């Protein structure tokens, strides 16, 4: 009887192993195929100004949009995910120092990355939030590019490449990990010239694209953005933030502490990026969130 039970148990376990291996193999093949996709796009020309006001705007935007969170404060790159099960992902050196961008890396290459989520070899960038940057105005994208092309050289090399772990392949295949933002972009969409900086719902909506990656398009939040992370908060009018005054909203995003006394962890809620927004921007964002 015991031998029979052990035999049946062994068969069941064997079937489970085979099914798991087959599921992983399917995910691996699918993800690697997507990773090798070539995107043939025509870039939209952008006028790049290098005056002091534009460079100052670009310097602020690279912080407000999270560039320094992944690529480090000097934009010289860093390893921002290092989990054997999930992935080993490197935010590359964005300067032209050793280990950085090629000497002939140009404005068109920047547009490919920011607006399209594509490398200069036409393959997709990994985990680069281009699906958010693609909604920038020409003025703001141009300011970011102007600032980045003038970065001091940083010598920083990364011998390892980007690799995915078993969980990374499975989550990507299930569309639970936005590894290929290029897939989410309308590559024919044209950038608007400028969005007027004022306390308006329209301007708030424009700014909210930076929030959508976690809080979703409707700003209602929901399931965690990754394993081990908390449930994402509802920041629309029906959530806690809908009860706050403009002053409380601004104070929360400047200090990381809510009116209720909750301390926001930067790795879960990047208020360190949001604090770079101006008062006008934060009031417009709060106005838009309360309109939902």
C-alpha cells in the first residue's frame, strides 16, 4: 500500500514538474522573442534649446521624472534591480564617459529612447518608462535632452548585462512586469508643443502620467506593482488624498509624511521625485486627481 502511494505521489510530482517546465519554457521563448523585436519608427524632429532656462528646466525634470532614481544622481548609471529570482537590471550610464553612451549618440537616439522606448539598434529598452515619457510636451522632452547631452562625463562600467530570473520571465509573459514599454506606445503619436503651466485640470492630467505606472490610469490604485510591495493606494477623489487640502497634499509630497501621520517609504511611493514639482504643478495635479 505504501509503495503504491509513493508511486502515485511520484507520478503526480513528475507531472507537476513537467507542466512547470513547459510553462517556463513557453514564457522564456515568448519573452526572448519580444526582446528581439525590431521597431522601425520615424522620429519626430524636436527643437533643442540650450539656454540657461531650458537647462534649468531639464535639470529639474530629470529628478521629477525619476531619471536620477534609476540612473543615479549623476546619471552615471547603477544596478537598480538585483534579485536572482526576478531580474538583474542595470540603468545605464547616460553620460559619454567610460562605460557610457557612444561618442556619436545624438538627439535622434534620445528621442528614440524617451518617446519610443527603443535603442538605436531598434530593439526595445527594458523597464524604461518611455510609455510615460512619450506623453511629454516637446518643450519638456527637449529640456531633458538638452540637459542630458551636456552632462559631465562619468566613468562607470557595468561588466554584467541585463538578465531575467525565472520569476521575471513568468511575470513578463503574464504582463505583470512592464519590461517592454515600447509595446505600450503609439509610435505614430506626435508630441504637443507645450502644455501651459497653470492650476488647471488639463495641466494636472498632463503631470499625472508620472503616477499612472503605479496608481493606474484611473488613479484608483489596486494590486501591488511587484511581489513584496504593498497594495497601491487610491489617490483619486475617493481615496485618502481626496480629503486633503492643497497645502496638505503639497506637504505630503514634500516631506513624505501624510496628514494622518503615515510615513511614506520612497521605495514604495517616490515622493522624493514628486517634491521636485512646483507648487503650481502640485496644485494642478491635486485638482486633476480630485476631478476623478
